């Protein structure tokens, strides 16, 4: 069944014809896939959501990153992260660590002096 973003996030019931189904986002998670790390979305259009991350997901991302770097001759490059502190940056750090490319710098998109 296709879900809109609002249905997927539990903001609105899924209505198909005369059927109305309340959606609980927690009920959509695969119980057979463990979640070792939990990150939060930025909540740009409402409250942030918790997103479970499986370390196998980060490892797969590291494989993809490794292939991309190898194709560009970049396996020996120095690496930096330029992201908002939080979920995406954490996954990126895990990916870099998995392929042995520890970032030497982190450039934040958020002013640390901001409230």
C-alpha cells in the first residue's frame, strides 16, 4: 500500500475508498532489522522524527563511498564533513570510519554561537 508522507509519519489516517486505517510509524519498522543507532530528523516541517539506523546500512554506505573514491583516485585523500550536527553527520562519520577514512575536519552548517 502506498502511503503519503503525512500518513507515513502518523499525522493523518490512510484513507482508501471506504477503508480508514490509523498508521503508527513504529508499526512500520521491520522487527527483524536491529537498530543500533537512533538519529533524529531536522523537523523542518514539524517535530523531528526518530530514525533507527542499522550499522549494516552504514557499512553498505561505506562500500558505496569506497567504490566512488576508488573510481576517482581518492582513497588517500584527506576527508572532511560539512553537515549540520546530528543524524546525517553521524551516519557519514560511521561510513568514513568503516572504510578507514577518518575525517580530519568537521565544518558545521550551524553557527556554534547561535542560540
